[in-house]
C-alpha cells in the first residue's frame, strides 16, 4: 500500500490546482500528494491550432491563485484573452441603453475584468504545474473508500490500495468519491442545456463579454483573441436539440436573431456542444478525513461563468485553513476542516442562490418591467455596481491572505479589502 499525506480524486482544474497549492504553500513535501484520475489525457485530442470548445471566464482571484499554483505563467498567450467590458441587457431593452447594465475596467481602475481561457490549455497547464511540483499522478478508478481513526484507505479498480491522512473529492458534479463517502446533495435540474460553440461575427467584439437575457434563457458571447466569440446559449432541452440539428447557416441565422444582432451576422465556425444544467449542492463539505471541492461540492448555472471560479476559491480557502494547522499531521483535523466548510458553504450557496434567482427572474415574460428597471437601476447606482463588479472579480468575501492585495495588480485597493475583513 502506498501512503500519502493528501489524496485528491479528480484531475480537473480544481483537483490539479489544489494539489499544486499544497506543495507550493509548503503544506506537503513533493511526493506526498497524489491525484487519482481515471484519465489524465485531454478529453478529446485536436490540432494545436484549433480551439477547445470549452472556455472559462476567469476572475482576478482565480488569476492570482493560478499564479501561486504555478500554472498561470505557462498559459499560451494565443489561448487566452483579457476582457475589458461587460454588457448585460434584457431582450426587450438595448445593449447600451434602456434595461442594460455595463461594466468597464477603466471605470473600476482595473487593467481588465478577467480572462477568457481555453479549457484544454488551462487543464493541461494546471496538471503540468502539479507534476512539476512533485505531485504523483495515479491513473485508476476509485473503487472503495474506508475511513479510519488515523487515515483513509482508498482501493482502486485495479486492486491497488492507497493510504492517506486526508481524501479530497474533486471529481466533478457526478462525484463517485462523494457517493462512496455518503455525502448527501440537494438541488434541482434546470431542464435546460447550454449550447457552446465559437462564432465569427460581422462586428468586432470590442474585448467585451456580451450577455442578453432572453425569455428562453441567457445568451453570452465571450471574446476570443482571434476575433471570434465563444457562445454559451442556455435554453430548454427540446429547443437545444432542435437548434443542434440545424445546419451551420440556419444555426447562424437563429443566433444572429437571438443576439438582437448586437455583433451583426453570426457565422458558426465549430461544431455545437451541449451541456445539461443543474443546481446541485452538497449538504456537508467535510466529513471525517474527507473534503469536497469544486463541482463535487456545488454546481451552479453557468450564466455568470462562476462555477470554476468558486471551485478555485474553495482551493484557496482549504489551503489557508490547512496552513493554519501547521505541518502535516493536521491534515485530518476535523475542527480545521470545518472552518473550510463554514467559509465556503455559505459563499457558494449565496452565489448559487443569486444565479438561480437571476435565471428565474429573466426567464419567462414576467415581470418584464421589474427586471428591465432592475438592470437600469443597478447601472445608475455606483455603490451597488461596484459591489457587483468586485464580486465578479472574486475580490469580495473572506479571501485568504495570499490572494489579497497583490501589489500594483489591482486598483481595488488592498487596504480597503483588508479593512473589510
Ligand atoms: C457551458 C458551461 C460553461 C461554463 N463556463 C464557466 C466559466 O466561464 N467560468 C467558470 O468559472 N466556470 C464555468 N463553468 C463551470 C465549470 O465548468 C465547472 O465549475 C468546473 O469545470 C468544475 O471543475 P472541477 O475540477 O471541480 O470539475 P470537473 O471539471 O468536472 O473535473 C472533474 C475531474 O474528475 C474526473 N473524474 C470524474 N469522475 C472520476 C472518478 N470516478 N475517478 C477519477 N476521476 C474522476 C474527471 O475526468 C475530471 O477530470 C461552466 C460550465 C458549463 C456547463
């Protein structure tokens, strides 16, 4: 049986980042942290010149965390784009007028509002950083978990056994490890799919993330560095299936119409992928010698691109809490783990509820006036607007010290953030 300080199941961005942080923050020595995953290769191979269909809008807090973990510096510059503005509007309003809300990095004293990063590049570099830090990668399926007084024993599908002081489940929404550990979840399906594709538009995206709330669901255009935009278009499952069956020209025409022609004619340049959407949250985040992280703990509607950002903040909070515990040996300390649960569960539930509320408010035809007035009102009240912007940048709440106040990197002053704590 091989023995580790921390065993992480799941080699997604969250699992890989957590593994790197444990070594980077000197909580565990190289060779003492392992990631177990059924597969480490990218989900689907493609030529380097192609773009993965999955892209992530990453907040400032995520950027800082990925710098600490060692992944940020190696992200290829042609697979990421800073976005400087955001425009959100109701289908009956106008993108820059009535019923709209806008954010501009210049108004906030920020260099940008965040980055759009290609999924495959992010996945690759987070895992590479983990391997470079000395994290052990074990390709196998988890078959069983036995929690004891002094540690956890994990049996793998190929018959091997691993021992660890702490087991972290970062194996996504359908986490098998969460199931084996008997954590309960709650939530509901949205009965919606998100269609994802990259499109060329007649007008330039102006480094702006555009989001139009249609009665059928939100439609977002995220700016890519090659001038195209990545769309995330959520709608009822049957309608999503109908649109996916259209040929490229008909899909482009439907998209152009749904976007209110904000960027002119849209031309589809990739296949269209589809993701089922649900709200799901674990009732507990920690158990004896076990922790849930990322989508294994919470899955939210993608309308504000927050899921991964929340998962990375989980990594930051767990790292902070474990640092307070001191050296290895404290990894399984339940009181310590509960601190992580307290800080992240409430933040994540708040975000999930806010996104769920937005989805409900904007879907359907009523109450149209209220939602249009709401967006316009927020746009005109600088205090609320700033609060929203800070939240989107990931710079609010109980941020760990090592993510606060990176000198010179943010116009949102470090001392103001510290005072709020
Ligand atoms: C359409 C869409 C758009 C989105 N856009 C954004 C965005 O712009 N910004 C943002 O922050 N978030 C976004 N999200 C949310 C984001 O995708 C997730 O929150 C994020 O991928 C969660 O990362 P994770 O590492 O926790 O889980 P996952 O990415 O699901 O990774 C889990 C890993 O565990 C592995 N695994 C699964 N089961 C097992 C097992 N039994 N044994 C071993 N390994 C296993 C998987 O192979 C995978 O590698 C979006 C979501 C959707 C659906």
